[in-house]
C-alpha cells in the first residue's frame, strides 16, 4: 500500500495516534472518533420511534454482527427507540462496518541526547563524556528519521429508513484510526457511542467525539 508522507504540521497528529497505540490496553485514557451525520431536512424524530433491524439472510447467523447489533439497539433505546416486528416498525435500521489498513510514512526530527556515548566519545582525566564534532560539551545536531507506521481505520455506518416508502431519513458515520494490533471488537463500543452522541446530530457537520476508556 502506498505510503503517505507527513509534514511537520502533522507530527502532532501522528503522536496522538502513537499515544493511542495501546487503545484499551491501559495506556490510552480516551478514544477520539470523527463523526458525520446527514438527515432529511423535514425529519423531526418525533414519536413513534419503533424500529426493526435490516438483516440479510446471510448475516443472520453472524455472531459478531449480532453482538454489534445489540450494542446499537441499546444506543437506540437510550434515545427513546423501541424494537417492533418488521410490519409494525416505523423505521428500518441498517448498519455496516469495516476496518481498512493503510500505511503512513513519517519524517520526523530527532534530537539526540548530547550525553549519549557515540563514535566520538572520549575520556578526559577525571571525567567521561561525549565530545561531538561541534565542540564541548559534545553537541550533536538533530537529524531526520523516516519510518512507516501501520494504521487501521475503523468505520461504523448506521442508517434509519422509513419502513413505508423506503426514504432514508438519517445516516451517521463514525471513524477511528489506531495503530496495528487493535481489533474491531475493541473499538466498536466506542464507535457506537460516538455515532449516537448528540443524536440526532446536525446534518453535514463533522465533529470529534472523545470518550473515556472504560476500565476493565
């Protein structure tokens, strides 16, 4: 996969990703997702708020999907929605999710420790210390390091469609990026909660939602 070179202005962003590398592993304290929603201009989210999930036959036995569906159901319940048989439901709720790996190419400035022994490390009577090419006390200039960081973008998309007429009235996407080794199952609870934060959200206005990591 093609790498992406980061400029100095994006190093802070990479640092945040590296800080979140241990997502849910006890080091990161928060999870930040980018959330964008779109809604029909005339949709008012009034009662009744009954719904049924849209599930294809091939997905019916998928336990992972069923687990995520239960989490979304709890989020809907918190906003006054109640499940109903498909013929009586006002809305049909659909959702999908995926994880997309990508590579970020990082160029960053490294400032070496001037007291770290190097090739010009010399001994003086009664004192040991580095003696760099720019003189005492052994100044070593900064240098550039290039490396690739493997990231994964996790995405959750949820939609509400009117059962009668089939008009979609609301859709929301929640995205979170983490370093390699983080699983969809670990991220999904935060994607669900982020997707339904400030529900229903303003249309077409991306925002960041930051949640505290749950203690295990």
